[in-house]
């Protein structure tokens, strides 16, 4: 299960280019962009914590 999660996260990172993500954030608005960034950071912390256990 851990390998599948890591593979999915890696695939997601390679599929989304940073320019496209930033463009979408600015189109959606500043507040939505901040919420999206906080959610992404929380997701990364959650994934890292899964691998440390």
C-alpha cells in the first residue's frame, strides 16, 4: 500500500507542471489559491508522515 501511495504521489507531481498550477490559482482568485496551497502542503505533510511510521 505504501508503494502505491508513493507511486501515485510521484505520478501526480510529474503530471502537473508548476506553471499550470500557478495559472489556475491566479484564475480562481487569491483566497482560493491560498486554500489550495494550504491543502497541498497538508497533503505533502500527511504523505511524509505515512512513510515515517
